């Protein structure tokens, strides 16, 4: 398998990142914020009716957040630490949603004291905490969705609740003096099956109707989370196709009177803007006759590539050396045998690859820097540069 640069980056963006990379010592990730800016514009033009809440967890760098702030984005925040970081950049509380359903009562209070009035929930205990610590706020309930087998990085199991429970929670929200605002779901990150949105929106529609008819509660918002695709080895449909289909599903269920629609993109905005650059430490064979080579590189699962867990995300890997390819096992530099990125999925790398050569891991702008360990085996966290 040989990776073609033009399948992943336009020529100018690649040149900018490559030129920058040539002058810096590995390992690091270089992120081109112009690519993110374009991805944001593309998302807005494909979903003109939606409000964007950037999922800060994908990459919390100030360079990205301040650029998105200036473009008018809102922010999906997971913790008090992300909140402080984003508010320090001058983002107002009215542009923030506390999207994590797992939170301490005192953290809810922290958000409330700083003016945040929109909260996700999926359990009674959390809802009661919100009612006490953030009285009168808008709440939206996250429902469970299908699609965990067609997402590269599934999210619905730990988060969300059954639709019947969502009904109960929204009724309780009203009784507790909160504003039952809407519903949310996340179909799983890097979701390949667009029909999963159809099923999720249909569930939402049923809850909207039942609450209105049976309890006089009119919900006003659907938060469709993330799940939109980045560009990895296994191809997906284009964003245009996702948007056209999802819009059709919404219109089929809600007609032209759409409720407020929120999107919380992370991966699809940021991943394609980054290249992680590493260096080959060693190339080795385990026996005289072994067919496979082990390629050990200076980044691994603990320095930004945790999403290679179970080989879930298959990052395209490009090398300057070309020529005859041979299957390899790719592993990181630490003394931990879990630190193997790819063994089952057969990556090919050039036969003449040697120590000191660079590996360029494409589409690594999202979920790399913030996942990096702080000192495992003494290695520092992954460096990141924003250009
Ligand atoms: C609540 C929430 N919203 C949005 C996202 C971003 O999803 P994605 O990276 O698939 O766009 C996540 C990812 O974990 C999330 O937990």
C-alpha cells in the first residue's frame, strides 16, 4: 500500500507543513490552522441551518480555539479545565455548552457561576445535581444510539440513555425548575454508516412528539454531536453526502420547521489539518528467517497515538523513501508491549527503510496531543506546532 499525498492534503498545505517539519526535530505534530478554517467553512456551508459547537477535546490548542472563536464558533466543553482555557480566550458563557454527562456537582456550580446555562445529561443523579447547582438552566438529554460497529471510535454505550428514560428525565427536569430544552446523541466518532443518523433522528422525533402530546413539553433543540468523517486509510463518503443525507432525514421527520440544530464536530474539523512526524529508531527481524520486519519509531500509543488501540484508527503513513514495499509491524519506543500500533492490519513500508528515516502520520491533528502521556518511560508529551 502506498500513500499518495494528494489524497490527503492540497499541495500548498502539504508544502507548508513539510517545510516546517524539515527544520524540526522529531517527534512532533504540525497543524495547519488554514486547513481547519476551511473545514469549518465547509461544515457551515453544508449545514447552513446548524450552530457549531467545537468539541474542544479534539485539540484544545489556543491557536485553534481562538481562530474558531473569531469565526463565530461555539464550544462544547468537557471539564472545568477546558472551561477556564476557553473563557480565558474571551469566549462568553452564552457560547458554551457543558456537554459531558459525567460531572461533579461542584463542577456544575463552577460552570453556573461563570454564566453557563446549557447542560447535557443522561441520568437522574446528574439531573438533580444540575437542578441544584445550576437552577433554571437549559438541559438536553443524550440518548443511546446504534452504530457502534460502523464507527471507528464508538461512543454510545458509556453515554446516553434509553428513549423512555429520556422522557422521564425531561419531565423531571421541568418539575425541578429546569428548562427541558432538547435531546442529543453522538453516533460514534468517525461514523461510516450515514443511516445511523436516520435511526437516531427518528428516535428523537418520537420523544419530541410524546412529550408534546402527553406532557405539554415542547422541546426546541437537537444536538447531533460529532461523528463526521476525517480522512484516514479506509475511505468514507464525502462531507457533502453526509450533509445531504442527514438534512434529508431531518426534513423527513421534522418538515421545514426544524428545531434548533447543534453540531459538535471535533475530528472532522481538525484531523486532516495535522501531520505527526516521527523518526524510525530501529528496523528489526525477530529471527533469521522472519518475513516481517518490526519498525520501532519514536512515537507510540503513549505519545499521541492512543487511537491505534485495537487498531481502531488507521492513520495513513507516508515516507519519503519509495520503492518496493514489505509488510511491517509498527511499534512505539517505550518498554511496554502494549505500545504496538499496527500488527494485524498489514502496513507496507519500503524495504530500504532505515534508522533515522522519517514517518509522516497523516490526519493526526485531532485526538493526538491531548492524549499524550506526560512522562511515560521519561518521554515528554508530544510537541505540537501550529502554523
Ligand atoms: C459530547 C461530544 N461531542 C462531540 C464530540 C466530537 O466528536 P467527533 O470527534 O466525532 O467529531 C465528542 C467526542 O468524544 C463528544 O464526546
